[in-house]
C-alpha cells in the first residue's frame, strides 16, 4: 500500500502505507502542484495509500484526456466528507449517470446563451444599475454590494425573489452556506478518509472534521429548505413567478423525478455556483483596478470612445470594447476562484504517452498552477494585454480543438465543465464594464498619515473556492455626468425589478 506502479506518471517518492499523503500541506496545495509539476513533469502522480491521483498540469494532456475521452474521464471521486455534507444530493459531486444528466440538462437549458441573451439579460442589466446606485450611496460597502449583486441576480432567476440589500435572506443565505462548504471541503483539510475508509468509524466527538461537514450540511439544508418553502408558500397564495423553481414545480407537478432534498439542493446549488464564484472574480478585479491605475485608464479610454457619459456600456458593445473581455480573462487567470478545479475520476485503465492512468484515479486540473506556469511572462502581474489576441468568450476556447490557444481553465474542462459559464461570463463583463465606466478605484489612504495603504494581493480565504478577504478601496464617481446618468436609470431599474420584490410575511 502506498507504492506507485512504475508504469504510472512520475511523482514524489512514496513511503509505505501513506504514499505521498504526508507531503500534502495543510493549506496551499494549489501552489504545491506547480512545484511538483516543475520537479516531476507536467503530468505527474501522487499516491494516497491505495489511491492514485494524476495531476494534469499540461494543456495537451487535458485536451487529450478530459475533452477527447470525456466518456471515461467525467465521473467524480467518491468523497466521504462530501457525502456527509450533501447526503449524495449535489450535481457537482455526482457520478456521470442518469440522475446527473437530468440535473445537468436543467442547468444547461436555463443558462444557455439563448435564454440569457433573449430573457435573463434584463435582470442582469437592472441589477447592475442597482449595484452602481449602491456604490454611489455607500462606496465603503462595495464588498457586500458586489456579493449582493451576484446573489440577487441568481435568486431572481432561480427563486423569483431578489435580495435588495445584503441583509436580505436572498442575498446573504448563499454566503452562509458557501463559507462553511468551502472550509469543510478544502483538499488537505480532512484526514484521508477516502483512502483509509477505517477513518469513517472515528467517533464524532474525536473527529472535528466530521462535525464541521455535518454542520455545513445542516446549514445547506436549512437555507435551501427555507428558500423552497418560501416559494411554495407564495405559490399556495396563488402567486406564480417567472423563475426556474416555479417552472420546475409546474413541470413536475404530477411527481418529481428526484427527491425533495435533491430538488432543494439542485436549485440551491445553482445560486451557490453563481453567486460566490462570480463575486470572488469581480472582487479580484476591483482589487486589481485599485492596484493598477494603468489598466483602469486604458479601459476607460476604450469605453469612453464608445459610450461617452450619457449611457452605460451594454453587452452589445462587447466587440467594440475588447479590453473588458481581456480584463475578465486576466482576472480568471491571475486569481482563479477554483484554485484546484474540481476533481474528475477515470472509469477505466487508460494510457497517456505510454504512462498508465489506473482506473478510479482522481484526475486534477490544477487551475492555479496552470495559470502561473512558465509560459506566462511575469505571471504574478495583472496584465490584461496578454489576452488581447483572445477576443472570444471562454466557451469558444474550451470547445476548440486548438488546445494550445485555450484562454484559461477557470471553468474546468471536459464534459463536467461549468454549465454556468455563459451566465458567469455575461455577469462579469457587464459589471466590469459598468464599474469602469462609472468609477475610479484606488488603494485606501491611511487617515492619519495620508499615505497609501498597499492592498495585499495574496490576502485570500483558504478553501476550495478562494475569494479576496474583505479589504478597503476608494470608490469615486468619474464625473457629475456619470452620476446623473446612473441616477436617471435607477427608477426604470427599480420598476423592472418590482415583480421579484421580496414578499413580506
Ligand atoms: C466565475 C464564475 C464561475 C466559475 C469560476 C466556475 C467554476 C466552475 C468549475 C471549475 C467547475 C468544475 C468543472 C469541472 O469539473 O471540470 C464548475 C462546475 C459547476 N458550476 Fe461553475 N463556475 C462559475 C459560475 C457558475 C454559475 C453562474 C453557475 C450556475 C448558474 C455554475 C454552476 C456550476 C455547476 C452546477 C457545476 C457542476 C457541474 C458538474 O459537475 O457537472 N457555475 N464551475
């Protein structure tokens, strides 16, 4: 046990029983992947007791395996902690079976480019106007205003209720779930229970990691149970709203093809997928703007030429303001929220360039390590210019056979690639363009000395999803004309969002 099959890709030397388990740092495994790739080659392996992990820090290998052989590379590793947390009901952790296909279809249909560009965009536009209004009224609260925006857009589309302030259940509920979820699931934060199943029998009182997972699951059940209850209560009063949960409840009125718990988690998971990840990337961008006035200036020059001060940038300006797309991509490269991607599992023995990839190996796309490899000059610099040759959206590159030209791996790869990416790309483009059109972002000043307080670009939370820890920036409107234009649009945005106002009990 713990010994590497010599036919497998190379990796760090193993010790009996543990294999490489003793080498996993309690945090920062995502950075360690880069060091190991440099030492053992871009496709390397790790042993955790009897289990195998294959890390693909290599564009060509990702395409050859996850994209081209997705029929065998699209399961998920079994996770005891994930099971404790979700009771098996979570699309992101499920095996590639009929249950997963049914759920994936719901997501793909509701968040297709067509649905987004013909229907949902109006919600995104109106909420983005409200975000600008929030930043005008309370610039210091920008951190939660951005988190409110992403949660509220998702809650409108999914539950038919907006979170007008961060205090609203519809805005903060998802963050209550996610903070517990990401801590409980961080690679390295739990004992290797999947490799040594005996650990499952450690009693609860001796296993804080188990208690943490159960607690995270209880929070999840409570929040999504309440969300669905609120929808059902509203419907019992004859109030049907235009949203995904109502549509599914109508469609499945004669019987659900999944359990109630699975349904609650499915709709909840969509808000989870949408809110925290997108907010993390947007908060990364705001920090990058404050630290890089040059980037803001270049973007604003492009935006001003197209929009002036009289109107906001719109999605229809996408082609005319190419720097915004480059900024969004550079944010995904520089600080990808899913630092180690989401693990896949291979169904059968396979070979890559003569190396054995044993059945049931966990396959990792080490997103942060790929994005900080030697192919990027000054990989620690935030420099959108590196993406100026990539004028398309992420899905165009992910679906292309030209693997060498892929923009980034922030949404994963293969058949499990993020089904919310069309939604995320549009959210990020819209908000980034509008924020830069309206505001200047600068690092904060020390009130006593008047000196600039430099923001720490590495101050991120731990966990499988990493967002900047709360920080301060100065947010200043660019001109009175910009302020006037925002104010002019607020009434129409509020009116549009009225049908999704939160109901009072
Ligand atoms: C910037 C925003 C986002 C990022 C960076 C992101 C990233 C990811 C990644 C890395 C995966 C795993 C892919 C893989 O296994 O290879 C994933 C899966 C998933 N994402 Fe996203 N995501 C984002 C936004 C969204 C949105 C807006 C939604 C929902 C509308 C969503 C829903 C999902 C779901 C349901 C899965 C699981 C798919 C499966 O296992 O089949 N995500 N996402």
